[in-house]
C-alpha cells in the first residue's frame, strides 16, 4: 500500500462524485459482466475486440477474488482470519504473507486516522443487524459491554514469525473495509497480465479504472447519497482507484433516526456528520480503507487527513448536503445533493 507516492494526474471534464459506473454496452468492443462475490456486487468491464478475451478476463477475476476471499473472510470457518478470531486471547496464529500484509496495512491506517479506521470493529458483530425485515438496534448498555474489545492497539504483529495475536478474549477482526479494495487491485493485475489495457473492476463502492474507454478516458458518475438514480457529478479518469463509503447502502430508520453500517469505533454507534465520502488514489486497498476512515472522522478532520497524504484526493458530502473537496480536485460544475 503506497500512501506517499507522487500525485496522481486525473483528467476531469465535469464534476466529481462517484458510485455508478455507466459505460454504454452498445459501444463496440466493450464487454461487461456482473456477479456477486465477497459479499458484494462485482462488475467488470473490459474493452477488447474478441468476446473470448473478455470471458477469459472475467473468469480470471472471479478466480482471483474467490482466492482472496478464502484467505480473508471472517465469516467462513477455517480461513486465516477466522483462526485469528477463534484464538483471540489464547495464542498467536501464523498466517500467510498476504493476510499479514493486509492486517499490517490496516494497523497503519488505524494509526494514521487516530483509530477512526479499526478492523477490530468486528468485536461488535451480532449487536447490529441491517438485514431488511430483521433490523436490530442494540441498547447503549449492550454496545458499552463490547466497546472495550474494539482497539487496534491490541493487535500484536510479529513480522519475523508472521503471526497475529488479539490480546483479549472476545476480540475479532473484520477486513471487509480493506480486503475488497485489495482484491480489486489484484483482479486488475490479472486482467493486465492477459494483455488487456483498458478495463474497470468495481466491487461495491470500490473501483479500479485502467486505461481508456472507447471514446477517451472512462466516464464515471457519482450518485446523490439521497437519490439513488440521480448523479451529482461525473468525471473522466484513467489509471486510478476510487472508493466511496456512504450512509445509504446498509441502513434503516427507527423513530425518525437513520442508522447505518459505518460504525465509529470510539462509540460503537454509526458515525455522524457525513453522508458520503469518495476517495481517489493510486491503489484501491488504500482508497477502500481511507473512505471509511474519513467518513468516521467527519468533514473537517477527514479532510485534514486527506491533505496530509500525498497522492490522495477526496470529496465529502456532509450531513447537511454541503460538498467539501480536496485541493487536487477541480470542480467544473456541481449539482447540489438532495436534502435532507
């Protein structure tokens, strides 16, 4: 993961927000396939002359992401991450190099964000449910009873032995807010290794854009956090990663209050002050984790973090619908988000 690299150059024509990718399927040589993996929607678009090349690329992406899921899922029994969680407070667990790297990167982002990003949030699992028809809002006492388990500083890493140890029984880690970005990066590497230069890999809110579309730089649209089918910006971009975290994907309303899945590790409740965060950077692992961190920090502290990192840009829609953008993003025009 490269925080400190030269500033990426992005070509913008319109505005800047993100979420919905809209390449036209009618364009010659453009092939798109959609499926589900790693608990999210996967969409792969490639620009090639032959459908067989596209099919091979899709298969390689699915295989690679399935491989990474088998390493990093905390939901599946027998994975390295499940083993770490099962042995919390008992003993260190030796893990493959890839898993050790991702957890090390996660801790670095936790440190950089003052704990706003924290993979030990998974210690709260089971208290909240955002499943439609089965929503669950825990009591403050329930949350407080688990909050002491959420602290990335209680992850002990041994680089020599490649072991991971969670100090307290009941602790757990979940890599969903960083591993999907990592998987997107590796999926794009698989596509590139097959000789395809122009492609997009999008998993949920995480996207890697490589090369160009049929008519120039790829055109990306960013959705309004409050109106699903309405774009508040578009951009043209090549060779960059883009991630969005928003309060609208997994959420429910109870007694007039919106509860969403992006938790503040310090409170155990949904982070407030932000509707959506879009982060642009050199790799999707980084943008994935940072979009969560910035969302939790809020517009002011979050933008402060972005400005401290070279090669990273962001656009934030705050809880009042105001747009905040980092200096490296040129806004040509904007459409105000819907209120509230």
